[in-house]
């Protein structure tokens, strides 16, 4: 507090009393203008009640009146907490809804003649919004079940004046529902990712916040009235700013970047509120005109204008939600420690002294995961004397202290009491008692393999149970320069694969058909067959076409391949045919080659490579058809890693000719063998020698691919491999000046014919997307001859219209590609 400001009275515990002070500052600029700024110094919030009963994180809260609080949890329940005594405040709860999945969103619709108690509305992973009168119990039928969303419902809000509900979902839509009608009135599309936040601004206006970093303003007819690029991060929360707020803003947004931004309805940024140190998950407005926020930094923060005037630290990892009571100004929070808490500024509603002390001790004694505070150098931290000698510079400032016993404690500055408050001790991972996995010199509870399907090698996702999944997912995405559109998928995967799992056993079973070995245990963002990754939030690329880089498919579990190869060889030795088997020294040579591939060492001019490739080729073409998988898998990996594979001779001919001549694409087709062969051809484009071989074999490869597709039942992996190969052909003939050569146009027309047939008959979104990228690259980069043929001969407009009306056509990435193609045409 500035010099000359009267010291606030203290109670017996040394805390400020609740009387409000009005402080006026006169600011004089160099211009002859004097501005009067009035700041109301309100009393601090103090604990009013701790509501315990949930069995998992409290993800959403509502505070409809002074006598009732609603909370929703990952334990699948919604609870109504009723005030049963006021001095000190105590509550009793009833479970009003009980499902089998996480409940992540909550809202309350005020009373109407039809529903005199009002309605509690909840939604979550089961994609259903339940509407219930508060007097009902979990065993009673809901008043309504709102069906329409295709994925997790993560946001709800209501317009009492308008008589409608708005919801937001991971399915990239918001939906408008009329109370009493219970059907979707409008689907608010045009979102490029999860709709994390919805705001019923007034009876005619809806605002949405999205994972694509955009804020959109709609009218209730579904018309988009405007949009705002909020930041370079996910928009997680919205709230209406009261007219009494001094900034003049109309609404506020919060983001994963930790910043709260205040806007007018015209999209003008009025102010940015800085203070949170991590994701901000929730916003609410107080009757006083102040705002309140909660987030991943364990805090609730109260904002008067642009200033943070109070920080309430919780003994939890995340404070998921905060809501305010419009009648008395109290607030309620829901946190990851499973507790719902009420806070008040009124001395009459403060919790019993022992409850307040218990809360403060819990904060002081809470363990702060080391991962949450980043790297700290203990030796450079000040000792405990700092807390007595130095004041903080702003509300909520955090200071680390090296205690005399060597531990590190965290303290936050309270501007109101002018003191440092202990908020926890920095510790290693909460799962440190379990089995650990080392990654980059650090121990983790889990280290997941993440396979990016666009040809990138598998990536490592480290995670400790003390972390929040979204924090770990965001760091993983940033470290690997992935699109933020993967955030929800990765976080969802972490959550689903660490629920109740034993440490070190978090790897996910492979979905059926995802891996021909049946042993690969890896998460694939964007793979619709993967239950943990079904969220349809594709990569938002501003301009994808024309594709400029080659794609390859190089992920593999080389230990599994090597082991399987030896198992099959042993079986052939005992059961025959023995003439194609490997000797023990040859098996060892291939094991060494697998080890070198796995290590990432260069293979050029390697004796291991030169000796190993003929052995691999023997397996791929001479072993019984059902046993060729390990040879073909190694061959497609080597095609990307070593030019030698493309330049060496195999039985007097090149790789492509001999593979095609082996009948690998003939009926009866072994789909896995065919798929790996096509992947081999696609991976040839990783080297100059490989590209030369592939393009010189263009006609033969396409003939083989057509044979494979005609002899295969619907096979997603084969079609994705084919469309990846076609992308690489398209990139080749449209780059390095080749786009003007007659040969390029001829090849483009051949590719267009095959691609339009594939796209027209395909249902899988990934295959359709890759096919469209290949076609779009051709029509965007080549001349009028190709464009005319695409439109007039291959009726690409009809094909695009068909895709637009299908399920995959509703995905933002597919819609984006179609838009680019129509523009190019």
C-alpha cells in the first residue's frame, strides 16, 4: 500500500477487517487534463464453507441463489448443496444426477411457470445434456435429455429472457436449444476446433470461444455477426462484463496463455489482465462490477478494473471453475482436490475459525509439483529472512524460498495484508513412489509414444500424475511444434490412459485394424479408429495447397519386428520350407540392422546395410505370403533411410519391378503386405535416388496400386498409403520447375482419374483428406489443361459436393481444402 494510505484495521489474527475503504488518486498528465480514477478497495474474500463429497475433480459449479450451490464432477455426479444453517454456514447435499462418464459443464436456468424450481443443466463425455428440476434425485427421470452433440460437452450457458440454452462441444459446434422444446434450434458451426466456452450475452446474442483461438459472435438465428482473433492460444472461458466495470468492456475472455482480455461487442480490445501464471479455465462477474477468474496456477483471482486485488490459493493442482452469486456477491469454486468451496466478503458468513485455519494450513502444506514451477536453482534462492525484509511488488506475486532444511517453499504476496503467505512446498512428482521411466535425464510416471500420421516419426510424451493433462499436452505440442488443434486429443488421451492405471502401465491397446502386428501400443492423433482420439479437431492450416513437402510413413517398433522375424524363422526351420530360412548369423545381422535403424545412426555405405538388404528382400518376396510382414516392414523403413535400397539390384532388376513381379498386389490379396509395399513406394521419395526410381516406374506403380485396390475389401490403411503415395507424386511433378513440362501434365491427368475414383467412393476422413490434398496440389500448381480436365472430364465439382455432404466433409480441415480447391478451379 502506498505511503500515506491509512493502514487497514487488523483482527486478532493480523488480517484486515471487512470494512471497505474508498481511495481516490489524482493523475495529472503533461496535457492540461486531470483524470479522476476511483478504486473501491473491497474487503478480502474468506472461506465460508468447504463442501466435501465428490469422488473426483469438481469440474463445474453454479451459484443460483444464496441458499443453493450446484457442482458437477468427473465422478459422474451433479450435486445440489443446500444451506442448512448460517452461523457458521453449513450445507447438505443431494445427488441430482448420476451418470457413467465425466460431467464437465453445468448451468442453471431460473424458475418459469412450467419449471417453478428452475432447471439444472449438465453435460459431459456422454454427449447428452440433462435438464432436471433441482428437487429431483438421481433415480428420477430427467425432465429432458438434449441429444445432438457428437462429442464431449464442455460448456453451457442460459438466457432466461430469451428462453434458450447454448452448449459448446469438442465436436466443433455450439448448439442453441429452446427450453421446453428440447430440440436443437440452431447449430452454430464455422468453428475450427473445440468450442470451449459459450456465453448467452443477451437474449439475441451468443458468443463462443474456440480451440482455434477465435471468439465468434452470433445472433440467435445462427448468423455470424463478427469474430475476434483472441490470442495465439485456446480460448477457454467467457463472461459478460457488468456495466459498472470501469473499463467499459462488454465481455471478457480467458485463454491458455494465462491472460484475460476485455472486449467491446465490436471486437475492440479494451484491456488485458495479467497475473495468472498458467491456463485460465473460468471467469465470472461479481455484482460489484469486479471479475473473478480461476486457473491452472491453483488460484482464484479477483480483478477490480485492470488490477488484481486478491489472490486465493487452493490446495489443489487446478481450480477448474468459479461462479458468483448475483444476490450476495459470494463465490464458489470447484477444484481438482474434489472439494467445492464457498468464499465470502461478509463477516457474517465466514466459516468457523477452525475451518478457516484448516484451509490455510492445507494451502501452506500443499505439495507443488516441481514440473509446475519449472527449473529452479536452489542455491540462488533467498532464505526465510527475505520474507521479513522484502515486500512484494504486486498482488499474487510468487516467491520461492530455500528453507534451512534444504526444502523449497512457495509464498504469495497479499497486497491487502501486506505480507507473504505460504502456499506450499515444491516436491517431486506425486507419483514418485511408483515405477518411473527415464526420459531426457528425468524420471516420469508415464512416457507415451505418439505417432503423428503425416509421416513424422513417433514422439515421446512424458507425463507425471501430479501434472494437469492439459499442461502436459500443451508442453508436448510446443516442444514438437505441433498444431494447437491437437490439444484436446492429447489431453483426452492422457486422462483416459491414466485413470486408475498402475504406474508404468499406461500404454493404450491398439485399436482393431490399426496395426498389422497387433502389438503396437501407440496413440495416433487424428485416427478415428482410436477411441482416445476421436475428437474431430483437425489441423487448422491457413493455406495447405499446394503441398510442398513429401510425406513418409516411418513409425515402427523395431524390437517387435526383430523378435517377430526370429520367431517366424524358427517356425520355418521346424515346419518348412527350410530353403528360404535364415542362418543364425543372418538373423544376428538383421538384428544389428534393426538396432542401427532404431538408434537413428546413418546407414550410408554401411556393411550392415549392404549385407542386410538382400536378406530382407528374400523375406519380403520368398517367404510364405502370410509370413512376409517383417521383411516388408523393414524394406519400407529402409526405403526412406538409405538411397542404397533404390540403387541396388534385386535378382537383376530394381526394387519396384521385382516387388511388383512377386505378385504382391494380385488376388487373393494379403492387404497388410500390399499396404506395406505401397508405403515402401511412398517412402522412396525421402531420397533423391528413391524419387528417381519411383518416377521412372510411375506407370508400373499405378498399375499395381489399381490392382491392389480392386482386389482389396475396404481397407483404411491401404487407402491411406495409396493417397500418401499420390501426394508424393503430385509434389514431385509440381515442384522444381517440372510443373511446366508436358510430362507433368500427362502424369497429373492419370493421377486425377485415379484420385477422383478413390475420393468418390471413400468414407474414411483421413483417406479423403489426403486424396483431396493430392488433387488440390495438382489443380493449384498446374496449368489450365489440368484444371479443365478436373472440372470437365473428372467432374471434380460433383466429387467435392459429395464430400461436402458427407460426415468427413463436416470436418474443418476437409472444408478448408475444398474451399481452396474451389477457389483454384
